[in-house]
């Protein structure tokens, strides 16, 4: 009985170590990348096939650098400056009164 418990615990430790190793890797798998980007598989495949998102394909396996994905995401950042927000509110207030 004790031997089975030890074997089970060792298997759990190995899985945890593998997860840590994957997290520390510079590269993300396809599934990890789609989870990170919060998008569907088909959307990510479309981006890679159109070469719109940087990726690597050693031995036919799609890999992504987290830094590349963050850089791609940063292209789509939306910044609202307080001045612009105030002007927008003034515009909306003027138009809602008419």
C-alpha cells in the first residue's frame, strides 16, 4: 500500500515539475498561446496562416514567444486621454439636449 502511495505522489511531482518547466519556457504551445490571447483555435490559425502574428514552426509544430504575443497585443491598445474623454462627454451632452 505504501509503495502505491509513493508512486502516485512521485507522478504528481513529475507533472508539477513539467508544468513549471513549460511555464518557464520562452515558447508557448499553440494551446497555451490561444489561452493567453483568449481566442479560438480557428482565429489563431487564421492569424498564423496569414502571417499576421509571429510564430515558429520547428518540425511542423506551432510555437509562439510570449514576448511576441504581447507585442502583437500592444498594437491594439486603446488609450483614452482624460482630455479626449471630457470632449466626448461634452459632445454627447450637447447632442442629447437637442
